[in-house]
């Protein structure tokens, strides 16, 4: 009569046990990651409601998210994503998880599918949480973006280079121009949505060759340029003595919709047309977010506009 297990049977049983343990630990890890994402999702929903209340009171959007504390958001932990290990609780809400990804738009923008707040940190960077002007927030799939052939992360600022997006869009920046990636993801309507930005003190130009019907926006100090299947150039200059920035947009193919960041006015720019807006930038605030890595805040006022 055969007793015990053969060597092969022991190997098989061991493999099954190890597989089950790995599966259980994987499920636990995914469950914890989902739980952290849901906390972040709830944070963005609370911030969305706070911004809506702020807009109702002031007929404007807050320049910085920390302005919502404490009148509109009582709990400073609302400003911290559970996946963000860089933010120190003692510095909340001045330095927070979301300020660098805040697109300050006109409070009465009619396109409710536009993004104004993002967090890219979830599921090892493969997913993000986005808040839209409809005051809805969703967990979305991050898309890969490369600069000179190397994958880059949202929230980082780079100098010059060629940026490629999964929808086929190519952005070519001057060697001295600072360009930041705000986000790139698949939106709830199944369209790719990407935002790049030019910091206030950045000087130079970039050319965008946009493909398809995806959403693509360039956030500059004076203008937000939104496109769908077109080719255009954005140039930014900055005067350190006056703290004024001038953003110019010229279209070589197609049409883009520009938003004046001082008052939300929409301006269409067609093929062979251009527009230039000079604004007074907000004074530097080192206590808020990491300014060199943040989407430029809304300017104080418009100095002049030329089209």
C-alpha cells in the first residue's frame, strides 16, 4: 500500500498553495489600493462642492485650493491624497496633494466635461482621479506620455524636447522652454484627454500637431488653448521686472478655442490667425505649492490683447 506523497505530488500541492497565497495577497493589496482611491475620490468631490459654494459667493473660482480652508472645507486632511507620501500633515493645506494639478477656469464655463482637478497617483500610477466642471469625479485610466522616447509622469516639468501622446499628438518644445505634463488619461466619455502647461516664468515656444478627436489643452499664463485636430504654436514671454507674461497663439491648420484666463472670454483662432494676451501674474507664493511644478495660477488682470 502506497504511503505519503510522491515528490511530484508535493511539488504540485506546493505550487497550488503558493498560487493561492499570492492570489489572496494580490486581492488584499488591490482592495487597499481601491480603498485609498475611494478616499481620494471623496476628497475631490468635497473640493468640488467647496469650489461650487465659493463660486456662488464670489462669482469667481478660488485662485489656490487652500483658499477654501477653513470657510468651505473644515478638515485639512481633505487636501491630502492617501497615495501622496510627500505631503507633510503639518504643512496642510498650504502644501497639499492637489494644488499642482488645479486648472483655475472660469466659473461659468459651459463645457462641463472640462477637467479642473486631477490626481495621477493611483494603482502604481496606472490610474488617476479627475474632477470635472460638472462637479463629478471619476477614477480613470492614465495614458502613457513620452518625452524624447522616455515615459514621463504628470506633475513634472521638463525643459525642451518632443512629447508624444497615445492619440498621436506630438508636441515639440524649444530647448529652453519649460513644459509640464498636467495629465493624460481616458475620460469617462472614452476620449483621450491631455493637458500640458507652461509655467509663468517660462520663455520660448512649442508647436502642437494634434490628431483625432481627443481633448488636448495647453494651459499658459494668459490663455488656455483647447484643440481637436489642428496644428498651432504657443509662445510665452515673461518680464521679470514687471511680473508680466505674454502668451501668443498662432494657428497653421484648423481652429482652436482659446480661453482668456482673466475673465473666461472664449476666442476662436482659425488658420493663419493669431492672438496675443499680456497679463499681470500673481505674485510668487512659496508657501503654497511647488510653484515650478504647478499649473500656472489665474493672472491678476489683463494688460492688453491683440488679434
